[in-house]
C-alpha cells in the first residue's frame, strides 16, 4: 500500500464577486475540466475568494480612523484607515513596530493586520478597497461543503486557508482558518511509539499541513489559482474544526 | 497545463543506525520499489534519521546537570539531564513554564527542547538515550544530495524536516531545518499582482510548505515512514538554503 497525497490546482475559477455562490463556481470548473471529487478529497479554498463571495469589502475612504488607529499608523507607517479596520477586527494588539502590526483577530488568530488584504481587490479608479476575513471561516467551510454535496453528490472535506507570517521564521506559510469534514487537529495523546514509549508529539495540526502544502500549487498574484484539490490521504481521526487549532489565551506565552 | 504536487512515502527504510549512509538506504529502497527520482523530485527526510545516521546520540545517565539546568527542570517538570542537553544545544531560553521549555537553538531555530527527542530511540535496557539535531542540517541535506546524485545520476532537492510547535496555534507542523537544491525561501518582493498593485506577500517559505505537506504522509510513531518524495512542482526561484528562513535576532519581536 502506497501512502500518497496529491495537490492539484483547479483551473477555471473566475474573479469572484460579492454574492457569488462558491460551490457553483467550483462545480462548474470541475465539470469543465472533467475532474471528479472523491470521498478523500479535501477542497482547499483561499480565504480571499471566500471573503469576496461573502462581500467582506470595505472602502478605505469611508473609514474614520480613531485616535488609537492614528497613533498605531504613526508607529507602523501604515495607512490609518487600514489600521482602523484592523482594530475593528481585533481584540488585542500584540506588537506594533515600523512596518508590522500584529493583532489577535476577534476569532483568535494571531496575525498581521487582522488578515486584511489590499492586493488583488479590483476597486473603482481612485478608490481603495480592503478585504476582511470571513465572518466565521469554519461556518464558511461547512456551507461550501454542503453546497458541494448538493452539487456533486460527494461528501468532501473543505479547508479555508490563508497565509501567515511566523514570529521566528522568514516567509509566509498557509494555515487553515476554517474547515469542515476533516480532523483539523489530530490528537494522539497516549499512543505508544514503536519502542513502547509514549509519543512525545501528541497533537498534529493536520488542516494546517494540508493548507501549507496546497499553497505551493495555489500560488499568488497574477498566477494564483485559489482552489486546490488535496486527495489520496484522509486520516481516520475524529472531525474537529479549526477552533481546535487556536491556543487558548491563558496558554499564550508570547503576548 | 495542470499544476500538481504529490507526496509519496518511500517504503523500506530500515531502522537507521549511527554511521549508516542515508543515501545508500534511500537508493536501496528506491530500487526495491522501482521508484525513479526525477529532476523535480524533492527528497524530504525526517531529522530523526539524519541525526541517527550522524550518531547524534547522548546517554542521559552520562549527563551532569548544571545548577541552571536543575532550576529549569524544577520549573518545567522535565528531567534535569534532558534540560542540560537542551541548554548545551541552545544560546538562549525564551520561555520556561510547567511542561514547556522553549529555547533558541545554537543554529537559530526557536523551538521546544532544542529539538531533542527521546522517542523512537532504541536504548539499552534501563538506559535512556536522547537524540540531538544534526550538527548542520543544511550541510546534511547537501551531503545527501551529493550521495543521491552519485547513487542515481539524478540531481534532486533535499529537505531535512522536523516538527515544530507554534506559539499561538495548537498542534505541530513540520518545517525545514536544512535543505539543498531548492529555494527554501522564495522572494517575490516587487512583483505586481494582477491589478498592478505591488504584492503584499513577498516572501514564501517554500521549504517549510514542502516539509509540512510531506509530514502528512510521513506520519509518526510506529507507522512513521521517514523519507517522502515530493514531486511535480519545483519553483524556478534561486536556490537558497534554510538559513534564509531564520529571522535575525534583531528582528525578533517575541523574545
């Protein structure tokens, strides 16, 4: 038995607009390329297109920065309106230095700029538009899973992914913001290793590993393909969504 | 053109012993399973077997804990000898709380226990053995790459991977400790996105993404398969090794 996992970018996803039904765009692209979903398929979707479909846009020129936002903008060198949006999506500011604003997002993710993106958002001439994270990425993943089931008859896993920086390593990797139908976290506490010793590594961030691998074929910018099919390997561990991946505040050693 | 990346665990790698030539074990397993390396293959190898081949073992009963190690052992609840080994491999202690000891490894990685592993190490009865990280994982990767080239005539990429915790997320993911023949970090600073705006995400930790994906089929414990072949997707970015993934100390906001 070969242990294999493959990632394939799904061609033919158009520019996503507010109100689009993502599952319909994906089913259409699958049909157009004669690709079938399998029971072990995990559909990995870039946060960006989920947010766009959910209409999570904000016009920068409609944002009125607070005093706190202006102060953080001065420190970081960022646009005060973007900082205001970031604060509105956050519960805490962890670090603010030139070029860097790291916050705890209202959903618990510790990340730069609350995941707000200005790139790849087509705005009107002379106006800038920001794109916020989905309201509830686990819920978005579950809804997409339901839609794909209705559209294809197949029950698959879904992961909503986004790129994150890391405190001690250069470069971004993708992690899972939301998921449905997969064990986002696999807990093997108590399992023995091959010499009978209890395993030291006991929890594996499965959804993050899938998101990271998928990002390689997903790409970014003008060559980006925002939907990737992961197939060939679905663990038997119990389904838990991405809330399981968030370390509780009281266990945070690096506030 | 389909954009695809696949990970396949290589069966038939035996328990690795000090002094083993890893490239010979891998070539033997490839031959036994009629698997050919391709120019776009990246051979992902678990740190554990690199360390074993390099003989990076330490007997716990030969370690004399310092006062500092005893104090940290008291705080963390860890074995003082293991803490002493950890300190001997580290330049700095970032956090020590019950159950957790996070250090800066002498090579710059911020990680728990300096990557020292007690599991899956067959020791003599009644004696415990620890396994330290390789002396220089980039160098280990380069040596393995040379050995595989000599043994197969193929020039591939090599990544030495290990599992890391994250400060704000539960569960481990694998990252790249060392690499050869791959762009460990892809720097796209200045590239435009599809709307002509400069990309906000400018550096991608390619080797970490490959390590993370490979870990899914690598597994751990009694079903672990420590060599995984990643194939189908090799970026055209310039080769840099894993030192490029380490954020410089002066840019560390979370000491």
